[in-house]
C-alpha cells in the first residue's frame, strides 16, 4: 500500500503583508490627525472670538469716554478704529428717553430727550457665556439713575447676553448715554446753589462702512437755565422696550427714576437754586475714514 503524505496549506494563517499593514496604519493616522486638526481649529477660532469679546469691553469703555470728549464742543470729531474677526459695532436708535420735570416757583418745565445707543454685537454661535448674562463694566459703583461728580462719565458700559432677540442672537457690549449731575454753591451775598446736568443725545450719521471705525461728532449744544428750582424729577423710558427687546431689564439701570428735592437748601439760607441743563447732539458715523 502506498501512503501519500498530505501537506495542509497553512497560508491562511500567515500574518498580513507589510503593504496592507502600512495602508491601515496610515489611514488610522490620517483619521486621528484630522480629528486633532478639527479640534485645534475650533479651539483656535473660539479663542479668537473670546479675544474679540474681551477687547470689545475696552473698546466700548473708550467710546463712552470719547462721547464726553466731543459732546460739549460743536464740530469736534473723534475717530476710534478697531479690528474684530466676528463682531462689529451697531447703532440702535431711540432706545432711551430721558424726561426731566423741573418745578420752580413760576411753574413746571418738561425736558424730553430721546437718544440712541452703541452696541458691539458678537454672534453667540461664535462666543457665548450664558443666556441672561449681565455684567457692569463702567462706572463702578453705580447706585442711581444719574451719575454724579466731576469725574463721572456720561455713558454706562455693560455686557449682556440675551437670546433670542428680534435682530438675532448676540452677546453685546453696550454704551448707553446717561445724565451727569454736578452740584456747586457760591458763598456770597447771593447764596446761590447750582445744579448742572449734562446729557449727550446720540443720532445716526454717515455710514459708508469703508473700515472698522466709528466717528463721533459734536453737532450742537443746547443750554437751558431755570431759577428758583424747587425740585427736579428725572425718569427714563424705553421706547423699544417690548418683550425680549431693549427694555428696562436689558439696560438694568440701578433705578428708572430719581428725584432731587431742594426745599432743605432754602431752609438752610440759600435764596436761589439754579438748574443749568446742557443737552448735546452727537452724530455717530461708521467707517467714514
């Protein structure tokens, strides 16, 4: 009998060829690298957006101070340039109305002034903190509707994230015009006490948007003087203050009204309390130069 020795083909148990291994490892490395690059890219641009937001706070602080610089000199102009990847400054008209009711011995006078506000808008798709986020930037402290003292500004600056709103989803840094009040007395035979109030009113100017810049121009200054003032009532209204819009909660002022009563001054010997009210129109241009 002839026996044949059968040799089983063991090729199926051999390892993968070096070529196939290389292809698989290369594909895996490419996939890992792609994920890493995507993560790094998202992280990079999120940092850019965060930088935009941080720099916008200083930018709007500077704009608030520049409003004061140009408001009281007709024809004075200041241009502030900025650079932002995702955000930009917008002008919102007629968002605040200040009403000053002044009672004198001759009667009552009303002064009604409506102003716009400047807002740096950054889409929440690029940078977000949380809905209903609100933070004061300037000034601090801030305890009443009017801002008092020779160093007080004429604008409040704050950051807010409130979504959704009719114009989109943004985290904003806002510069809102406010009233500055100064008190002084003249110790003479006249015994006169002076109350000086300053309010800038922002209006829309040219907007060619040739560059990322904002130009503030002092257009006019109106002065009103009243004698024998007994009291002054100041209130603020929000003409566009509908639900989820520019209402009282959006601006979050310490108070929406304030009353100055001067009866104690007359009792102390003053013969006259004089109000000097200065209202300036400041036009706001975008990308003018």
